[in-house]
């Protein structure tokens, strides 16, 4: 009887081991990083697997985590909404990292105010004061002045921010640093901010969940997360002085004024872009990959996926509230893929 039990246990252990190996072998590429583009990346990876059989496992852990995992070479690609800094690029163990923009999106200021049905108007300097703890009541005179006719409650503003290293935080703080000198000098921009007030939520999902549960809360998330959770979000005053709602058109308008240098590495910001129709908290999001791939088979699969994404994936961007890249930039990025190599030999040739 004991031998039988042991035999069963050994058999089960072997089965589990083989299942684990099969699962590991069934994944062709692994990636990790930004939660900002997770809704569209999930669709892309599912569609690509259905069309090609190539399976991509992506961990939505935040831009900071994605950059760390790529730098340590524990994933095949990273993803971030904040471009890697020169210091981060220098520390990457696999050599030169290339930035590949994929889509553009909007970070929205979302809030939970029962009874307020009209979208709020908020200026950048006021948002900075709210998230730095200087403006603490919903019926503050400055909020009232920007929202004539809206009955605002005499209640505390409950700030919700990211608790993890986040590209969404980078975009949000990049914008606030651009429009508020006080914010720029005190808190600055980065994937992580030393928040003076508020509660932390992990990922865009965590912030959206906190705001949804707490009346009086305010936070910042990627547009798709606000829509998925039926959360209200504000119109933001842009560089032209107009209050603009986050839409595909207003993000596209922000990108229209983007001036890329001739030899760009695509580490560019489009926050507070000029133009009367531009939404001011707009950004590209990037897939990060080593120019010299350590594994030819994986390198070929990564390049093939990116080519597919630029040719086919951009078409589904708008259905998930992202703006597709301009065709001229897509053409440049297809050429950029030709620079991917393994031991000096090209893996990125167009097919």
C-alpha cells in the first residue's frame, strides 16, 4: 500500500513537472511592464496567437518593473510609458536598448462625486495643488470658479495615486511639471513620486478600483481603465487655454504637433502639446528590446510580432480608446526593425 502511494506521488510529481515544462515550452516570448497599454496588448497577443500560433506571455507589473526585468535580461521585451533614462540605458545588461512606440493614449483625471453628472473642468495648476495636498475640499473656490453651475460638495478630496513604479505616473508628473513651477520644483517628474498626501493603488487597475469604491476620491489612470470602470473623468485645460476632453481625436491632435529630430530614438514627450484641440496629458507608450538579441529564434519572433503590430494591430487601437501612430512614424519604425541583430547578423529584415 505504501509503495502504491509512493508510486502515485512520484507519478503525480512527474506529471506536474512535465506539465510545467510543457507550459514553459508553449510560451514563445515573455514580456513585462506597463499597465497603461495592457488592454490593447492583451488583444494583440491573443489575436497574434490565433493567427500565427506564437504565444506571448505578458506581465502587467508597471513600467518600473518592466524596465528592471528587461535590464536584468529576465524577459524578452519590456514595456513602459516612460522612456528609459540615460542612466537606466547604461545599466541594461544586454547592451543597447531600442524604444519602439506602439500606440498613443491619454492619462485622465478620474473622480467619484455622486450627484455630479457633468464632466468637471480642471486646469493643470489646480490639479497640481490637489495632488500635492494644497487644495483639499471639493468646493474650493478655484474648483467652483472653473465649474460654474455645478453643485460641488463641502467634502474632503481623497487623493489616490500609484504605489508602484509607473509610466502612468511619469506621464502625469511630466505634465504637472510642465504646467506648474511649484510642482516642478518640489515633486518633479518620474515613475515614482514622494506623494505628500493620498492612498496608493497598484497598477492602473488598483487606482481605478480605489476611486470607484470611495466617494470623494480623485486619481489618474489611462483612459481605457476609466471607461471600463464607468468612472467620470475631467476636461483638462490645454496649452491654448481650452478645456478638452480625452478622446482619440484630441490625443491625435497632440501628436500632430510632435517634432521628431532626424536621428530620433523616440524618447519624446507630447504633454501639453500646442493646438486648440490637443489633449494635454497625452503620451506614446513603448516596447523596449535589445538591439542585439541574445537568441535568434526569439529575436525573429519578436521582430515578426512587432511588424504585425504595426501593420495590423494599429487598426484595433481606436476600439480600445488608444490613438494609432501616424503612418509616417510607422514607416520609420518598420525600418528601425531592420537594425535588430543576433551576434551582428540581421534578424529584422522585412518579409
